[in-house]
């Protein structure tokens, strides 16, 4: 069976059942796990599905992410790669030499590094995934915050991390979210403990930037940690043409084409 045909059949199954597991797809199509993972990655890149732990669901289904179904960082490395690059290429223009900045956990902020490597900044983060990819010629100084550590999410969190954060003030922070609702003015995260870290960072930042791709518009998660209107700017790769975009949102593709 051709890959294209298999992806069409996966979408048919999702429209019928809302969720499909990787194991079921492997058995149904008699293919390897890596083949199914490539199919799901391609469908997610097209914005048609959302990969969750153990399988996938439709983007337009009311998915509620929690720590039980949020995929590990390593599974999201190439998800929406082009969108993340566009977002970070524009957002990095906010940074100036001498700034003290915080960079959040997750894979999206990794794409800030290309534009950040020649800037002389004080960089604070909980994101070990980011630091593993930090260029050797990075000009600034790095402060890695400790605390309870999650290898699944390559990040620290908890009360110790919160206490360490209280020693910093930031010119600028780059934050991420698992999902947003423009109508309800909310940003979501799958775990309240991680949300607490995000809230503390935003409170201690002179300017806060949210980095979000278009698939997050249809995703909900367990915990609301901020209001979208409280961010200085929200950078997205693109925004639906038929919907009114909030004033603090930046449509990066539209800016790029100007």
C-alpha cells in the first residue's frame, strides 16, 4: 500500500473514531512503527491531526492535553518545523545585546538559537534540550535553573525552580503553550506545575513573548496559566484569514511577505 493511500485511510479512521493508536495502525496496515510515525508526522505537519501519546487525534476534536497524553519532547522535535523557524526568525528581533532573557522549555525556542548565537545576552532557562543545541560560539552567559527534573520534557520545574526564579528579573522572556483560545483569552499547558513556572517567569519579565504555531489554536490543555492579552506580543506562523486577529498577535508569514 502506498504511503498516500495509507494516510487517507488513517484520516478515514480518525473521522470515524476521533482517536487511533499506533499499535492498531501497525496491525491494521501491517507496517513498522517507524512507517506509522512518519505518516503521523506528515499529517501533523499538514495541520490535519494532533499526535498524542500512543497515537493521534483530529485537530478539530476537543482534545484535552494532560501529563498523561502529552508526547515527550523527542517526539515533537520535527513537528511543525517550518512554522517554528518562521516564528523564531521574527521573534528574535526583539532581543538586543545586554538583555537578560528567559527561554522556556519545549522544542519551539530551539529555533531562536540561530539568531541568538551572536548576541551578547544573559540567558536563563530550564530547558536542557535547548542547551544541548547551543552553538559553541555563543557570545552570552547561560544560567541553567535546577529543581525537579523531567527527562521526558528535558526541563526542570517545582518549588526549587520557582525559588531560583525569584532571584532574576528579565528584560524579555520567550514562552510557549500547549494550546490557546483566542475567544476565551487563555493560554494552556498540560501540567499545572510547569504552568506555575511560566506564570512566575512572565510576572518577572518587563516584556513577555508567546511563541505559538497555528495548530495550537485548536488544542486545549489541563491548566490555564495566562491570558493572551497579558503578553506584549504573540508570534504565530499564520492566522486564519476569516478571523479577527488580536492587536498583540503577529502573523509572521504576513510580515515576511510585506
